[in-house]
């Protein structure tokens, strides 16, 4: 069978299965079943305090369901979920991760299509990858700077960070998520050339978005690539001398939530997944962590600011293979300095 025919056949099977499952489901019927399950197990890189706040609001609509939130990064979470599936002992109901990790789960059949739009009325724009996941946030990675070491108007473009005056003063996150997303807009050659210019300036290599923001706040560097705008905003609210440059394009990871196939509490998992798409859940997400969607009807205040200023956003590609290649290229280039 040709690949195109196989893909089309699978799409028909997925659509039929999705329609059959959703035909008998309503929020009310799912809730009745979820009350009997009584619990939701969540694996997430987000703070457990956020899940507690979400649960408090969720429980006002769907009382009688408890949550058990476990904080774990996407890579280890996916490895563990795959291992549990192989052993036939799945303990997780729901996971969240950015798009780059999803293919590992798709390939193993651990995330299946569901008619979120029909059952819950979730807009089609929020449902991604053949109705397998729901988009809950955009993790934007703008140019960041220490406000005691850099004037706001000193940075007018990404090219400014290649200026020799930042030699030894740039914090550069090793995984290069933001730069790999910019490669979608810039192209591979321009991105590779840009990274070379940055490396000529002997940047300080960091590992992780949070340590990058921490180092910037502590004066370890004057400017940074790889710190999340959400963390910078929270730091700034707490009095730290950090901010993000209103310079585009701004790369943003696409973050999704989904029930895991074989979940021990599947009905509760679907209720919680759909809940994340509601305006109430999105408001809590932003109020507590400064995260959320940067575009669409429930865009967070930062997204509205970017739109008002006309600053473009480059969202992580839905083509997982392209995203993987770009990320490998960027990480390899940065790794050459270590």
C-alpha cells in the first residue's frame, strides 16, 4: 500500500473511531462517569500550586473529583509514560508538553483523536494534530535583559546581540528552543550564521530557561536568549531588575494538554483537558504563572500587547520533523562552544 493511501486510510479510521466515541459523550455523561473514577493523575512541568488553583475552580463546576499533580519535565515524563505503557501499568491520566515532544507519543499510540469541538464546543483552532491535543499556551522566548546593565532602547533587533559590546555578557540557553523556532522564519542558513556571530562573542552558556532568567536577574549577564517571558514578568513583579525587549519576531513554543491513552481515569481526564481551554482556566494560568495563549479570543495581556505594538510572533511549527531538524541544528551549533 502506498504511503499516501495508508495515511488516508488511517485518517478515516481515526475519524470514525473519534465520531463513534464522541457520539455518546456529553459533558454531563462524562462527569457522571468521572465522579465514579473520583480522581485525575496529572504529570506536568508546571507548578503544582497552579494545578491546585485550577482544581478549585474546576471543582465548582465538577465537584467530587480529586487531583494528584506530579511535577516532572516533558522528557522524563514521556520516557516514563512509554515505559508504563510497555509494562501495561499506566498510572498517568493527563500530560502537558510543547509540540516538539508529541511525535514520540503519537508513534506509540499514546495520544488518540477525540471530538473536542463536538462534545465540549472547543474551537477548532485550539485543537491540534488531528484532534489529539488541545493548545493551552504559548511559551514565548524574547530577548531578555538586565535593566541595570542595559537601557531599554539599546536593543532594537536580534542583530544587536551580535554586537561586540556584548562579548562575554550574553547568556545563551544551550538547547536553543527560541532560535530553532526563529529558523522557521529566518531559514537554516541565516540562523546558523547568526549563531556563529553569537559564539564569536563568547556567550555564557546556560542550561534551562529558568536558570537563564535566574542568571540574568543575578547580573551574571546583561542580555539573554532562552529565558521565558512569563518567568521574566514574574521576576519583574517581585522587584527583580529584568525585562524583555519589545523586539520581533518573538519565538513561541506551542504547549498542549491531552489525555494519555490507557489512562486509569479516562472520563475525568477528558473533563480536565477540556477545562484547560476555558476562559476561566486561561485567566488562572496567566494570573498565577503569567502563561497562556498569545493569540485568539483568550489571548493573555502580553499577547494583546504584542498585537497592539505590531510585534510578530513565530509559533512553533506543527511539522514535528521540521521542528526536530531545526532544534538539532541549533543545539549542535551551540554545543560546539561547550
